[in-house]
């Protein structure tokens, strides 16, 4: 399992949802920035609802329901910058792409852009910082296990 660096600012408190077997659903509350995120993970075949991270503001919400296990995340992109002059950067927008659909953008596409591609791995958890808003976001990644066919093929590979 690998942990990515966090994208965004360093305000708020650190949080970590831990490691699960996949992502089933993401709920975002947003307005001029991403106010909060809450993720429902797959934990060994059962849904697991993690804590909400962020504040109580926001005027809109989005529920991203993946068709798990066939549908998985392939990239998360967005923007971060201060929402008030002189403040700490927060996540201003998020766009989430699966292997089947694109969700968003949610929030305001303003500030420093970022794009995190999964590159064949699986997101099995999120971590970050939050207070009144979602300050930063990072990912826990798991490499896919090779299929039985791939393992047998590797045993017979000529060097």
C-alpha cells in the first residue's frame, strides 16, 4: 500500500480514513470551495461509511455512486487556493473520473490546478486535512493483484 502526498493547503486537522478494499460512493458538499467529503468504502464485500471531513457550509451536494466492483476511480483533479485573501489554500474544485464516467467539476475551478492519475493502482482510502473546508486531499493506493493466468504466464516466461 502506498500513500500519496496531500494536494492543497496545510490548514485544518489531519485525518485518515484507513485502508479498505475499494471505493463505492463519494459525497461532496460544495459552494465556492469543497466544504466536505464523505466516502463509503467497500470493506471485504460490505459497505463502510467513513466520517465526514470538513465543515457544515456549502449550498450544493453531489453523490457519486460507483458501480463497484466493475467501476473504479482512474483520476482525481481539481484546483486549490485560498477562499479568502490571506487565508490558507483549500480545495476549490474536484473532478472525479472512473473507468466509465466523469463526475464534476464540483466547486469553483480557480487557483492552482492538480491532476492525480491512479496509473493502474486502486484507491483504497483517502487522507487529508480539514476544518471549515476540505483543506487538502491525498490517496491510499493498492496495486492490483495479478490474475492466476498472469502468475502462471510469468512462471513460464523465457529470459
